[in-house]
C-alpha cells in the first residue's frame, strides 16, 4: 500500500505485516538493502522526483 503523508512524499506499507519499507545502511555487495519495520519513521519516506 502506498501512502502519501505529504504532497510528493510517499511511504510503502505492507498491510499484511503492518511494516513500512525503508532503505537500510546495510549492504549486499555494492547495493543497499531494503528492510521493513513496524514504525513509521522519517527514513521510510520517499520523495517522487519527476523525470523530464
């Protein structure tokens, strides 16, 4: 489920587990790991940037 708490800002919530997705500082090779937790924190927010 995608929620928009502020205009242009989105959070991703899995309603089955009630957990929010965020980008962790943990890495798998050169990639950052996506994780989920039950708290709605600032690090859960994603900003949409239009591409021209």
